[in-house]
């Protein structure tokens, strides 16, 4: 098992959550999201996003509307659907748990383990 | 310099290099194949297309006028290969497939599968990236997944060894050209070089190597610069690169000239054929001596051979003409170069037309030769015996009848006994004394008694003069006496007296035929001349 593979597995798991987070505050179109994810150093290949968006949309978590662009083809602006907002809340909770777990496990020291015993 | 085209992507126009366009198309196509069968697949691809349009637009805004293959390659790396997008790494379980053959399988089956496995999904191209001369062997090596070194060594040995090997086959096949087989192998190489197209585009390089034509592989070819480039040459070729480019120019020029000549020939031949078949009796001299073949006459006897000849002739001219025209047009970029199948088809057709033309031509010429011989025989034969014009003239003028003429070197000779070298006389020669000769002349006479006088000579005993009146009278020619220095050497006057003729004719002549004279001929030569018939008296009156 190499590190790259492990990283990509972790990213893949998080990507969905991150996209929903990005769309929480304002609707965006794909290139926006890509830019944001790149800034957050999460995305390796851009194309990964498109199947994900389509899947989320098909699952009813996202909805989109077309908007004309001044400098390119018309854009699909994605936004969270009510279900998506609910789903995101669920994910938030799950992430917090997960985060706590990880933090706990990372800060744990041999001494602490000794005390617990 | 690259060809540039305009594409419409999501309602926007972009200038894009042709190779870049091909790569892009491959990429989108592979995405479509990858997502096509899942829900919303079409939508995903359309979204990605829109993204590509956006990236192109960015490039344009940065001042890029035409999208190059490098740009497309960057974009593909940025967006990702279809496999990456699917996110699922499907591990190939090809490892389990056995390379070992069951003990039941025969070696032949194994070999066939080996060949099939090696050539599967490949196309035969010449390899421009690894070539000594034209990349034929290298292409074959790539096609068969084998090492080109062995092919090269093998072919070189074949060329060298063919002189020793092929005479054996040559005798067996009765091939006349086996002395030139090493040349034939060299020519064969160039035939292959013409027939097999060169892998020009990255796509063809992949097909040659048997790799899937995927965007990633295409991009690899481009980036690794396996892409065929004009400046790459075989190590032999590089020495002659300048010369080669000059030769290419000369070759194109020559091809154009040859094409022109062929065209003129073709037109002349067509006109000539029309003349030959419509007004055969005109008898004028036509180009290429077509009139000498007497096609119209032969047509009525053996139409199929003449038709085969004409069709073969026309095809043999038209095919190279077409090939040259096609080459010139494709050099000018007006038409696509021929595919390998088309080239082979034309070559086969051309060879077939030659195979049609030459036997027919040989046959026709054979007919003509036969006709000529006939003519010659007529001209140089007297009563069915071949001889010189002078002999023939002499015999005909003398009204001589050839009864026997075997093993004679000549029939007349000059060097008359009186020293006149223009006069001819009967003279027969055979150095082994094997001549069998008899000539006879008939004269109509009144009944009476006659005497025959003649002047004769012979190298040895045997030959006779004779006269036939009521009975056969023979007179041997005396053997000559060698009187050196005297012009009338060895000549004798011979007479046959008291020839009784009750009929109305008398026959006399010269013979060395043992069956006739009753004595074997032992003379290398003998001569006779000045036959003269004289009436010496009336027939004795018979009592009633």
C-alpha cells in the first residue's frame, strides 16, 4: 500500500463533503468549484468533479440552473437542495465525530494509555 | 507547419491544430465510452466538454491563437484520464492467464497462438523512428513483437546466401532469374517499402505497436516524441540525407516525365490500334511497329490471345500512369495517399497485366517469326531444298530437276575451267563424302540416236553422269588428276554415245546416289557443266 493510494482514497471520501460545503453559502458553477478545491489543495484531476456533481444531482442533493455567461458557454450553477442541506448537516455531525476521533487518536501518548489502564 | 482547423465547441469557435484536434476527439470519445453506459453519462461528458471550451477560451485570452497538441495534452492531464475519473481502479487479472500450454496442445497450436497473440490488434506500418533504410523490417518486427536486430541480420544473410541457396530452388522451379535473386531480394524490400505505408500520425504509431488508441497513449507518443518526425533518419540514410532530398526531387521530376511519356505512348498505341483494326490494309508504318504484328489478321485466328495482348498492354501502361498521377497529386496534397490494400491491389493487377502481355507478345512474335521463316524458305529454297540465292537461280535457269539433295554444302560453284570466274557450274561438296545428290534435265526430242557431251570432274570415284533414252546409260566421272597451277585442273570431257530414243524426250543428269549409280560415292566433291545433246543419226528402220 503506497501513500499516494491512501491519500487518494481519503480525498475521494472527503470530496463529496467538501463540495457540499462549498455550495452551502452560494451557488457556484463547476469551474468555480474546481478553483476553490484547487486552492484547498484537494483536487488532483479536475474531471473527477463532474461525475460527482452529476451523481449528487441525480441523488437529489443538488439542483442547478443555467445562467448565461459574458465570456463563454452558458454555465450550470449548482446549489444545495433542501435535502442536500439536511444531508450536509448529517455529514457535518459525522465529520465532527470523525475529527474528534482522529484528534484524540493523534494526541494520545503512551503515558495516557498507561493512566487509562 | 501544421494544418489548422476550426472547431465548434459548445457554441464557440476555436482554431486548433489537426493533430491536437485528433487527440481531443479521441479523448472525448474515450470519455463517452467510459461514462456512456451509466446514468447521466452524456451529461457528464457534455459538462467536461464545456469545461474544455472554457479552458480553450482562457488560452485564447492569454493570446494563444491556435490550440496546439501541447495545450490539449495539458488539459487532458488537468481533467484526467477516464480511468482516473471513474475513480475505481479495476485491477487486471490477466496475470492468471497461463503462458504454459497444456501438455495436450501441440507445438503448432502453441506457435499459432503465439503469432496471434503477438500480432493481435496491430497493423503493419513502416517504423519511421527506427529505420536503416525505409523502416520495413523494423515495422515487421513491431508487428510481430520481435527484435528487429534478428530481422536485419536474417535479411542481410538472405540476400548474401540467396546466391548459394536459390540455384537449388531455381533448378527445381526452373526459374531463369536465380542468378539475380540477391538483386531480387533488394528489389523485394523496396516493393515492400512502397506497399507498406509509413506510420505517419501518433495514432498509426500506436496501431503499429499494438497499443490502444487512448488519449493517454496518444499523449505519451506525443510527449515521448515517438511521434514520427521528418528529421529522423535511418543511420544509413543520414549519411545521404542531402543526396536523398535531391533524389526525391529528381525522382518526382522523372516520375512526371515518365508519366508524360507513358501518356503519349498510350495515346499513340490507342490510335495505332484503332488504325490497325479499322483500316488494316493501309499498310503505313505505325509507332512501335504495331503494324508488324499483324494483329488484325491474328485476331481472326486467335482472338483471345490478341485481346489478352491488348488488354495487358493497356493495363500495363495505365496502371503506372495512374500510380504516378496519384503520387504527384498526393505530393501536392490534392488526394490522400493510397492505403496498403490499394497499393497491393494495383501492384498485383499490374504484375497480372504483365503476365498477360508478355506471353501474348512472345506468342505473336513467334507467329511472325514463323511467317518470316515461311517467307525465307520460299525465297531461298528450290524444290523444297534450302540453298543460296545463286544456287537457286542457277538450277532454275538451267531447268534442273532436284531428285536427291542430302548433305550437300552447296550446289554450284564458280571458277570455270576456262578461268572465267563469273560462270557457275554444278558442284556438290561434303567433306565426309556423304553427299547424296542427283539432278536431271529433260529435253523434248524427236526419235533418233543422240550423243551427250559434258565436262566433268570428281575428287574421288562414285559420281556418274547419265542419260536416259530408251534405257539408262551411266558414265562414271573420272577421278581428277591434280595438275597444280593449271586453271582447268581435273576437268574431263565425257560423252555418252548412241543413246537410242524412240519416245519424245530424253533425260540426262548427274548423280552420286549409290542406289541409282550402283557404286558408292567416295568423292568429297564433284562438278559437271556444259551438257550438250547432239543428234547423231536416225533410228534404224525396223522391218514391218
